[in-house]
DNA sequence: TATTGTTATACTCTATAACTATA
DNA sequence: TATAGTTATAGAGTATAACAATA
C-alpha cells in the first residue's frame, strides 16, 4: 500500500504545523518574550550536547556560522551561555549553558509544555497513551544524528552550485 | 495519574520541534526558497479559508496587521494571492489564492511531505498506522477554532498592559 | 594551506506609531 | 468615534564576504 506512507507524512505535516503554531502563540504571549524560537532551539541543543562547538550548533539549528556567532554573543551577554575556547584546538569554542541558561530553558520549555498539556487534557487517556507511543516512534526516526543523505547533501551543496546567488537572506 | 498529561505534552513538544526542524531543512534546501515559513503558513490559511480578511490572517499566523499587510503586498506582487476589497464593508479586504498560489502551496507542501515520508519510511507499517491515528487526535484537539481562553487573552492583552514597551521586534 | 570562528556590511522581516478610508 | 488596512520608520535577525587565529 504505497499511499499509506504519503498519507502518514501528510497527516504528520498538518499536525506538526498546528502544534507548532500553538507553541509560537504561547511563546509570544509571555510578558517577557525572553527567547526567539531559534534561540530556544539553540539552548535545547547546547543542553543536550554540552561542550559542542559553534559549527555543530549552527548546522543543527540551521543558521550560518556568522549568524550563530552573533546569536551566541547575545546569549553570552545575557549570561545564558558560557563560551570557552577549546584546550585541544584553540580555534574551537566549547558551548555550555550557565545555571541561568538552564533555568530559562526549563521555564520556556515548561510554558510550552503547559500550553500543550492544556490542549491535550481534552483527549481521552487512551488516546494520550497512544500519542506518547507515536511520539516516541517519531523521536526515534527524526533524532538520528545522521540526517537523510539527500537533505544533508542538498544543504551543503546547493549554494556552491549556484553561479549567481539570488540574495536569499533573512529568514 | 496526573503526570501522564505532562509526560504526553513533553513528548509532544520534543517531537514537534524535531519534525519542524526537518521541515525547515527541507524548505531551505530548495534551489529557490520560494516561501518563508510564515508565508507558507499564510498560504495554508488562505487556502483553508478563502475570502478571509487581513486581520484574521494576521491573528492566525501570529503577525501584526502592518507586517501581514506587507507580506501580502509581496505575495500579491508575486501573483500568488488575490486581494479584493470587500463589497459589504469596503474597509476590509478579501484574500484568496490565485492558481499560481495554489500550485506553489502544493509544491511546497509536497516537498515537505516528501522529506517527512523519507524519514517515516523506516518505521514499521504498524507504527505508521498508529501514528496516523495519533495525528488525527492531535488535529482534532489543536485545530479547534476557539483557542484556549488563556492563550487568546494573553495574546490580546499583554501589550496594552505594558507601560514601557521593551522594543521586542523582529522575530 | 585548511579550518574555526569573528567582523563588516547589506538586506529582509517584523514591530510600533501615525495615517487614510470607511462604517 | 471606532475599525480595517496601509504607510513611515526603526530595530533585530540572517546572509555573504572578508578577515584573524590556529592547526
């Protein structure tokens, strides 16, 4: 049944966009919108892999290294991230969260989680349990460190292949 | 079991962020990054509710009306959206997709869907079926037109309540 | 010479404030 | 007077290009 895969992907796409919107609304609704979503994702990454480098982070979040360097500069300035040059290779930097960074991450995550929980509360318990199982399947498939080859290649090679850069800036 | 709801929300949050990242990577990887994600979401909304107004769209996507006005100006310029003043109330505008707009939306959606399908292909069929069910539960809970009261109130009221606007611009 | 990260510069997105047109 | 949308202006985010420091 070849359509099953496409149907599944379509349903996933729709639902993820819907849920993501709820997360955005929640993040915007805070009195102090402490974090942008890219910053949120950066903190999540650093928290998950402390001591990672700028390049790794940039690739994961999907920014160029100059942009990420600037973002990190801001986060260091706010005391959320610690940036230390690596002992073995002094060109690199090691990124870790400060206590404030961890606290803010937990707060942001908690707020989003709370907003989702409110919506989910209207689901029957059984459906919630199924949902948890499904989310774990998703996490397994999407969190693999090696991204699908096509995506990675495309991401790396698309720019060099272009002869005239169409000035696609600022997302 | 009160923790179950929180666990569910936490799993959902993690997974949605992961999947969203895959979608972003895919959209960025195109030769011609035709649409930003906010533009993508605007087209989705207009497609779902043709004839909607600028304010409705802005609220749904989560932009101010001036920002949305500018975005629409661009989309109209590209021939993707049709903007007509409303007959009953000539202050309002009715937004609809052009044929090109629908085509581009389908293309963008298809690309994202394809990227997701590639990841999902490694899931056993049974897990995919469970996933589809779970996504339908999610869609049911998150697509309700009346957003949870707290979120809507927060969104509307937070700015007027502030005495000193902390210049939170540019997301 | 190659690689990691930063600085310089420019452009896009989005916001707030002020305005126009209509109700 | 209140409301829908636009225009004016400014700030934040991100990109490309050029550079500095280290390997």
